[in-house]
C-alpha cells in the first residue's frame, strides 16, 4: 500500500474513533460507523468481568446525559492534536515520510560508524521512527542511558524483555530537524565514551555526511 493511501486510511480511522467518542456532527457514513463501533465496545465493556476504571463508560455516559464530563476533560490533547495535524498538513505527508527515512539512515550510519550493531534482523525492515543499538558483552546499555541522562539531560529508550541491558533505543520520530538529530547523536557518542564503550568518533561524521548529501 502506498504511504499516502496508508496515511489517508489511518486519518480516517482516527477520525471515526474520535467522532464516536465526542459525538460531533460528521459525514453520515463516518458517523454511523463510529456509532456502531462504539455500541460494540460498550456491550463488550458491560459483559467484561475484569475490574476496570479507564474503560468504564458508565460514569461518562451518566454525566453526558446532563451535558457534563465526569473528570477533567482532555481538551488540551485535542488542541495538541489540532496543532499536530496543522504541522503535518503544512509539511505534507510525502515530505514527512522522506524526512523520517533520512533521519533514520543518518542514525544508522552513526551507529555503524561507531563500530556498533543496529538491531534489525531484516535489512529491508529498518524502522524510520527509532533505531535500537546493540552493545557488546561487558557493557550495560542501561548504564549508558543513565550516564547520558545525568550528563546531557537526554533520555534514550531502554531494551525490553530479553534485550534489557543489551540495547538502547534512539528515537527520531516527530517534529525534529537535522540539527536536533545531530545534537542527539553527539550526545550519544559522548555518553558512550564516558561509559567506557570503545567507539570510533567518526560515527558522528558519518551521520553528518548523510544529512548534508541527502
């Protein structure tokens, strides 16, 4: 499926979910689909026997009948969504996807330039939103993360499950630019050196070459 088509379908699905909760006027078929899906979810919630709080629709529906919401409404999230969609619309989805692909390629170039391994079983399936870096034996990835957080106030993702302590994750998703990524990779390189991980300092230059040429 083409990325633009995928983006359109995801946007449509998210609109359906949002409209189903908010009950705002919408195109007839979208609103009908939202109503059907919400009814199914409500039925499932009523039949579920597990204790629940977040997914308990009862207090929400009772308050809605009086025109209220039982908790502090997440209006700030809706304002944030509106601003995020404006940013995406201004840049254009093809440009957004291309920027993420480019930043991911620069990050992988840095990791390999350091002499470390990018954790990915299939070279054709690299993520454009984050890069997992595998450390060799004798090094604790969580200790590297701690040092980078303490010294540079930068938080890296941890390894999960059997990869805990073996990998850290560099995120490159969202509203970032070349300079933001370059600063991130510089912080990672310095943190690795402070943690005693032997890396080739040419790794950062490898990333900058990608950013300059692509």
